[in-house]
C-alpha cells in the first residue's frame, strides 16, 4: 500500500440475538403455505391428485401475475385497483382481434393478426392503461386509490363497448387467417407443465432480478421508503411511479390473456374482484402497504396461499359468501402481523443501540 494511512480495524461485536417471534413473523408466509396445503391435503377429496394440482397451479399463475405488478406499485406506496378490469379488457381485445379481426375501413379490408401479434397488442393496451394511471398519479397528483378506481370503471366500460356486452366464444382462430393457437397459452403444456406456469416462473425470475439486483429496483424501494429523501437524492420519483404502473398494467393484461386462452372465450366481466386477490397475495407475501418493503418471491408464495385457500374451500363445498369472509380475515391478519413485525424490529433496534 502507498502512503502511511492506517486502516482502522473494527472491534469485534457480540452477535445480535434473533427473537424467535421475529423469526416466525418473517417466515409467516411460508408457514401459512405449509398450513393451508397440509390442511386441504387432509380434508379435501382428491386434493393431491395430479389433475387438481395442475389446475391449482394454473389458477395461481393468474393471480400471481397480477400480484407481481401490484408488488412494484405497493412498494412505491401506491395501489392499483384497475388490474381486474384490465384483465377483462385484455380478454375482449384478444377476442375481437381473433374473432372479428382489425377492420381498416379506408382500404376496405380486415386484418386478422396472428397470435404473437395479438399478444403484443393486448400487452400494449395494458401498458397504455397503466400509463394513464401513472400520469394521473404523477403529473396530476391524483391519489392512487382514486386514479385507479376511475380507470377501473373506464377499462370495464371499454370492455363492454367492444362487444356490446356479448361474449367472444370459441377463440380457436381460423386456419385460413393463420391465427390459430391462442388456447395454447392457457391450456397448453410443455413436458406436462402448463405454459402459464412456465411463463410465471420466467416472469417471476425477471421481476425478482429487476427488483433486487438493478438500479431501478433500488429506486423503487427508495421511493416507497422515503419519497422526499429519494427526490433530494436525485431519484426521478415521478418516472419510477410512472413505470411501475405500466408494469402493473402489462402484468394484468397478460393475466387476461391467460384467462381468455384457458376458457377459449372472452367475457367483459372477466376479472371482477381479481384486484382484491392480487392485493391479498401482495400483503400476505410481506409487502408493506406503507411502501418501501416487499419481495417478488414473497408475493408469489402469497399467491399460492390465496390460490390454495380459494380452491380448497371450493373443494370442501364452502359457499362463496364464506370464502369472501375468510379472505377478508386473511388480509386483516396479514396486515396485523406485518405491523407486529415492524414494531418488534424497531424495539430490537432500539435495544441494540442502547446496549
């Protein structure tokens, strides 16, 4: 080494003790997953059958896609109530393009795009709705709850207008128009694994890397942790918020494609109340509604908990009314446990500083 500077050597410190309660709270999502899986394995008939597990995974993938986008928004301290309506709008756009094509009145022709183009067009529509949410929240300073509530109604109304409230049935396409293959996305398999589950694994890995390993992800957490401090540190707060709402819109649109593909039909009412399941999975996965904290993998585990809970209750014959009550209790319990964990962490941090 050049120069005579000495590198200070930190004195060894006592290892910080970990509270057993804090450890349990930090692992609460995994514990909840194990509990609900074990419970329904023991009580629900044929729950462990391969067909049941495959169907469950497909249902989870829909909610997980919504929850991934929701996680980015909630980490910044926002909320997106429009994702369920985007699901319905996405299905209707796909149905219209496959069933009716895209009429070009000026040239008196109708284009029938192939399935990859349909998928890209639908995702672009989801990004557009997300961009509208982002503009309302950032440039016009509309509260996220109000902004996305408004776009919820707009997207749902647009879905109804596309077909006049009717369903697009039998979306298998027509060979002469080269637009077949749409059902593969929701019903196809690769080596026995549903395509939608493979897509979820890829999207989850990309989203987790984006959130945890990139400057963009660090800025997302900074905005949610302390927006004022992030702004003073040079973080483009409005741009980050704008992008996360577009991500949420894209994820919701892809979920809508999966729903329409699995049903081989598109209905404008698809996706109703889906936003509630997405929020439940996000909160249950450890994302704080106050912003600044959460993980993509935690959210995906939360989506599995909600999915297993929903399908398991159906298999046990529990009425849809009680299912809503139970999901509400789960959401409240998740928030309460999150607050308990935060208080315990603050208390231990104070004790560590005092000691």
